[in-house]
C-alpha cells in the first residue's frame, strides 16, 4: 500500500472522529426553542463547574441539559454501537449482509425490554432484561448451529429463525399490553431518542463505550478471523473463543441501546459497507471509522426529524426507508466478490 494511500485513510479516520463532535455542537441549536451556541456552551460549562448556579434554573438550561443533550448523546452512542457491531459481525462471518438483526440480537433485546416494561412493570431493569434475552438469542443461534457442516451459513439461517421467534414473542407482549402501555410500547419499538433521560444513559453510556473500546482493540484479531477456519487454526488461535467474545461484545452494546431507544434497523448494515468502500477491509480502520461515521449519520437523521417533522417522527422509520432499498442493492451486488 502506498504512503499516500495510508495518509488518505488516516485522514478519513480523523474526520470520522471529528464529525460527530462538531455535529454535537450544531445539534444543541436544533429545536423549536431557539438557543444560541454560546448560551448552550455556557449552560453546559456552568453545569459542570458551578452546579448550584442560578442560571441552571432557567428554561433554556432545562432544555439543553435535560432534553437536547441526553438525546444527542444517545443518538451518537446508538449510531456507533450499531455500526461497529455490524462491521465486526460482517467481518466475523465474512458476509456483507450480516447485522445484529440477522443474529437475533435486536429482537431478543427488544423482547426483553418490552417484557420488563409491560409484564414486570419496571420491577426488573429493562436494560438487564434486554441484554439477557439478546444473549439468550445468540446462545440459541450458536447452540442450534453447533456441529453443522457449514457453520457460518448455519449460524445465519438459525439467526433468522431465532429472530422470527423473538419477534413473535414481542408481538405476544404487545397483544397482552394495556392500551396505554401498548401505545408507549408501539412508539418505543419504532425507535426514538425523544424519551431518553440521564438515568437511561448512566448504564447505557458506559456499557457502549467499554464495548466500543474492546471491539476496536480486537480489530486485528478480526482481520485474522476473517480468514478461513483452517488458516486461523494453523496460527494457534482459539477460533471459537474469539468468535464468542466478539458476539458477546456486539450483543452487549446493541442490547444496551435497544433497551433505551427501541429497535432501529439497517444502520449496522449500511455504514460498514460504505466504510469499506472508503478504507478497504482492514478492520483496524473499518471499526473505528464505522463507529464515527455511524454516530454522525444517526445524529444527522435525528436532527432532520427535529428540524422538519411537526411531531416526533420515529427515527427507526427513517432508517428503514433508507435501509431497505440499500439492502436490495447490496443483495444484487453481493453476487460478485465481496473481498473475502
């Protein structure tokens, strides 16, 4: 690889990190209530260094600190989590059509959170229920596909079946929900950042950040795992252990977001594919760039909704409208070689 090519890819990496940070500042200004950037930054600065200041009692402070900022942070976390999960899973299974949906993670997490909200009435944290059932979905997929002649194809087919199972269970929860709970659950399942609060982020934020760090640190291992099983085994690498670790990490960060924001599709499919077109197939670049670009695009989508929608339009609908045509395009293109 030429030196200029390496430089270009490093520039793309730096841009993918800076873009979400710059958009965060712009996003503070988006909303029906006009607040300029200097005032927004002053409110945040005061909250950090002078938490008892009187200015924090103003309507502007309440909007910035309790409505816009948590929403912006969750959108960034969601985009990063879904995108890096998709990139890691696609590399692991050597298939551009793989994402957290196909392995049952999203619907498993969605069922767990919905079960906590409707059946248990918040008596058990929805975040833990989401992770527990997302992990259960993955365990079912791996257990059923164990021993198959073509383990990768078996995992994908089993994932589709397990996803359908948890989607049916989710429908059953919707059926028994009260009218009020059903309305809230229905809106949540469509995917939205509008109801997020700081307590939601206290668990989701650290979980996603830790998962992102570990996945990026494992990026060189994903380069190795994307080879054939025979090649990887000949290097003395425990293939099964490494794969399970990647799947657990992607499950953790995906379920953490789904438990708060609901089911938001296609981001983990679209972004990694676009990133590979920019930087190639080296996961040491693909994973961090996917996280940054995914965070940026998710926040763009949420800002568009806040700017142009007269009511709270679920971001999950927008990502579906964009993602489905792209998925059909990707299926057609995948008839040619993908690079592995």
